């Protein structure tokens, strides 16, 4: 966006934030969210309001809520009321800004169609499958051309007693579309995938008050790999090759996942030997922003910022989550375990992405061990440790590999491995000179 296009948005933000931030700094912040974090203008405004202490994130949305049917939703609504029946509902726990929180997601529908939804601040609200509710003050987005309904801290959910909704009959195709794993996108249904099981494990979960066993892991073919979740026991074993029919795709934080539901068929096939080499899954930030997320992505770039929260941290001995002010958000006041990490921003020329780097790779990249950091902290304070490791890594070129997830603030990477990139300055300069001369 050019500055003239940003002016009305800046004015809206100034009305919300008052004198908490000046116009020049506000323009810089808005440009950063739009051009570095690659988020929508509304997500950028919400992020800036949260960052600078605004209490009313709805101020830039004017007018009363619209009332719409599901089929009328475009994905651009910022203040809409929907009366719908809950078709499917699931409670999940996510980590936002290092703090675990509960969300509720699923599918709602009316007589015109169905749509996925997420309640970001559910509180004590319990949604029952088959019941009808009025979802007030929702905002909508699109992902892979599909509308998603979001209920944030402005939203309200009210039971719609006495209202009956008959959903349209779901059309189930007798045939399933065969697709390569590398071409999978969120929202696809009734797909057939053939690949090799790279890993599988089972875990017990509580779904709608019932104990259930879920089987999950990784399946791969010659085009890519994907996480899968099986809600029935298909007897899946690591190393075997399977043809999976009538599966459906849902994304979790931008990463597509293959779901094996009740209608799914699983059969053993001849060994799949041509499996993708994950070490070659190299992408740019621009490509990552378009696909939303993925597994084992490799990125090369320059460390342009080291964020607050880098250096010595303490983790809960029970859940391993980072602690704040000596307390774990789940287990309360506990004796934390010392750890070391980096929270950086990496720019590759096509965009920037946040990345969290673990202790082992932090030590490797900076040369500062946890033991040395503890010694330095005992003498000069823990704040000095953050400045020390910042000086060792800032403006260095790195290559990182990890899983990329997305939220309202854009994509971020949980790094599994990292290295400093050795750059041959002379060779790079000569290559650039040759390129310039060839264009003259």
C-alpha cells in the first residue's frame, strides 16, 4: 500500500490509541505488519492496537452488525451475526505468544450451507453438536478460497432456543479424487493419497467428554509429506505403503493435515520406494506466505532482528513450557529449569519471518553455552545475556530448517536445525558484477 492508501487506516488507529504513539511511528508499524509480516490490513490494525495498549479493538469497525446467511458470507465481514446449527465441534489447546490457551473450532451451518468456525476466547461456553446458536460480532476471512468465521473477544454466542435449522443434504461422491501430497490444500475433501508411512503413534484424547484413541504420524510420496490423523484403528504401521481413500484435509495453524474419518478406506499396496527427500524442501519467505505453512521447510536469510525473550529462560519441569515471572500458566509456581533460546526475524529478500531457535542451535550459532550464559548472568544480570547473544548473531546469514505455522500475525518457524552460512564475498560480488554488465 502507498502512503495515501494508509492514511484512513492511520487515522482510525490514532482515534483508538490517542497519544500512545505518534503518526510517524504508527506509519512505520503499519508498513512493517503489511510488508514484512505479510498480514491483512485488519490483522495489522488489531496487532498494533494490542501492542500499544488499546482496549477497544472494535473501534475501527463502524456501523451495526450485519445479519447474513452462511451462503452470503464473502470472507471480508468484520462485524456479522450468524444464526447456525453446530455440525461439528472440537476443543483444542494452542500456544499463543508462549502461553497455552483453549480454543473451540468446528463447522456450523444453516439451510444455505456450512462453514468452518473458531472461537478464540470460549471461556466457560460449551457448544453442543446439533444445537442452534446466534454467533454475534463475528469476523470472517478466506483461506484457499474458503470462508472461515472467527469469534474473538468482541464476539458473543447465544443459545437460539426454539429455532430449528434443517441443513442441506451433503452430497457424497462415490469416487475419490487421487492427488499428490505436494498438491494438497486446506479444505479438500474426498481425496485419495498413496504413500509410505514414515512414522505413526497413538495417543488418548478426550473428545466431547469421551476418551478416544487417535493415531497420527507422517505419510510421504515423491512430491511431499504430510501429517495424518486417523480417528479409527486402521492397523497402520511404520514403513508400510498405503492407499488412503475418502480422506479430507484440514489445516492446523497453516499446516495442512490428512484426516482419516469414518468413511475412509485404507488398503495396503506395493512398496512406495520413491519418497521425497525432505532435505531439499527449500522455500523463500514469499512462497511460505502463500502456502501458509509446512513441515521441514529450509530457509536461507539474514538475521535482521533479535526479539525480546531471547537469552536465558526458565521452563516448567512438568510441561516444558516457558515460564513468566516464575510461574507456569498450567502448573503455577514451580522451580523452573534453565534454558537458552533465540527469537529472531530472518529476511531473505522476499520477506521476513519470525523463528524460534532452541538451546543447541543457539549455542552453535552464537558460541555462547548455557553454562557461560548462567555465569555471565550471575555477574552482570540476565539482561546482559540477551545483548551478548544478539551481538553474536545479528546481521549474520543463516540457514534454518523447521516447521512453519501461521496465525493472524503471519508465518513463524519452530527451528529444528540451524547453521551460519559461509558467504564468499568476492564470488558474490563478481557474480553481481557479471549480472549488471550483462544487462547493460
